[in-house]
C-alpha cells in the first residue's frame, strides 16, 4: 500500500472521529437542554399553578365575604351566588342548619379549585345592634337622671341636661356633630363638645366649658355617619311572615286581657293588651294601627322557639304620622325564652319626627321592663320614669327622669373601648377540602 493511501485512510478515520465527537456532544447538549427545558417548564407550570391556586383561594374568600356581608346587612342574596373576576369564578352556596347558617364558597381559576366555609350564628333574625343607643339625624336628648349603660351613637346632636349619665363612649358623627351637657364615663367624639364631663379622652374640632379626664385630641377628624341597624326591607320581611299566619279583622279594635297564644298574625286594627293579660308569641305580629300595652300585662316568647327573638310591628301604611304608634305604660313586662339572645323587638314605622311633627313613634313610661328592644327608624322614641330596656334605635330618642337603657346585645364598632361581643357570631371561617 502506498504512503498516499495510508495517509488517506488516516485522514478518513480522523474525520469520522471528529463527526462522532460532534454528534456525541450535540446529543449530550440536546439532553442537557431538554433537561433544562423540562425543569424550567415544570417550574413555570408550578409557578402558574401556584398563582392560579392562590387566585382560586382569593376568589373563594371573596365569595364568602360578599355573601356573609349580605346576610349580616340584610341585603338580597340567592341560595347560590356566582362572583366573577377576570374571567374566573367563585360559586357560593348558603344553607341553614338549625340556628346556624353555613356559607360555602368554591373558587376556580385555570381549573384549579379551592374551597372555603364560614359558619355564622344569627342574633334577632339577621339584625345586629351595635350600640346601646343609636339615632339618626334627629339626635338624642337626655334629662334628669336618665342613663345609658352602653355606648351611644348619633348622626345628630347629643344633648344632656342635669345628671344624665352615659356609661360608655359617646359619638355624635358628621361635620355638625355636637355633644352638649353630656356626662360620659368613657370617651367623647364630636365636631363640637360643650359643657360636658368626660372621664377619658375627647376627640373634637372645638371644645368649651368641658372637663376631660384623659387626653384631649383637638383637630380630630369627624366620625363617619352610620345607617340604623334595621332596613325597611327587613321589616317588610317580618310583615310578610306575620301575614302568612293569617289575618284578624274582627272584632276591632282587638283587645286582649286574658291568656292568649298568638302569631304569626296580621291584625287589621288597633291592638290593646291590658289588665293581667299573658300573651305568648309564636311568631311575629303586624298591627295595622296602634299598639297599647298597659297595666300588668306579660308578653313572652314561646320557649319552643329556642334562642329566637320575635318582632311586633306597628305599621299602618295609610297613616304613618298619627298612627303606627306603640304605647307602654304601668308595669308591663317582656320575656324572651330565657336565652341571652332572645328578645321581643317592638317596631314602629311612624314617621312624624322625621317629617318635623310632634308625635312619638314609641312611648314607654313608668315601670316597663324586661327583654325588650325598641326600634323606630323614622320616628321618635320617648322613654320616661323607671323604664328599663336592652337597646333603643330611632331617628330621634328622648330620655327623661330615671329612664335606663342597659345594653347587652353586643358591639361591632372597634372604635368603642368596652362592651360585650357583636350581634353576629362567626363560629368558624376556614378553608376546606
């Protein structure tokens, strides 16, 4: 074999070796790149799934918050609600389980699902009373030795005379907020404070003639006004429930002086409960006229209702200025079922005060006592003598003599510094499988 041939074979072998090395390194590089791509893809996928999973959880939480808020605020909601955000959804369902309401929310984003569940316990059929006494723009007037054992909130002026006392915080909200002549064991919040004795702090824009036991905070922002705790829509629901139990149209006016078990029921005229009457409530009453409780009558909720509260409503839709009123005199007593969340709620839809008139919506005098809550969203509540109630909310409230409000139904405004728990209890709020 010639030297040229041998050189040619060697050159061919060298070329094959180089080609094999290039192919080997290309193969190794492909495997390496494939591994890197796979890892990167998996990390990106994991990251996307993590974002989608969090988004699903946030959707589920948003669904829970929206529906629980609607329940607590007595707003409309369906048994199944759908909330959409950026093309993804949360589906919320509501179910009743005895005295508990369970809200379940399923959030789904990019086919990933997270679930949440909240359990709430209602107080007074979906109504939360946040303060011992709350009023609208009509404000509060306290005179003589009237007293509130709880916090007072008003969208109008709070004016006191003589030896009145609020055992709690006092708030007169808005730019026209005024606390004048008030004795408070805690703090006072108002745009203007005058002639008041305040054991703790004072928050104001203007102050005069007042003593402050704590710290003064001049230049404080005005507190925001707040709506009253029961909507007209909620009252209409109770009226519908009463109507579903039947209607009393004769004899009229309807007088009860003995032992009667009644409700749910609509009464198409004035109702008088008098003498030594013992009235057991099985459900709400709607009186299309005035309600008059007098003498030593006892009003109580049927114990079979458990921890429930019952509403008695005075509302004559054709006359809410001189009718639709509630009167309580002498030693009338009101009893829940014995539980600490069972009350009789007296509601008046009289709107005389809101229209500038002089008729009271609810007038309670002498020794009326017991498990009683008062509400007149458009009218005035007048309390005098040795009256003792658990909570009062109205467009305007006037307290005289030794009238006493002893608040036990709870607080929800974190601004307040003392008091029992809120009107709604959230038993649990958690993610579920």
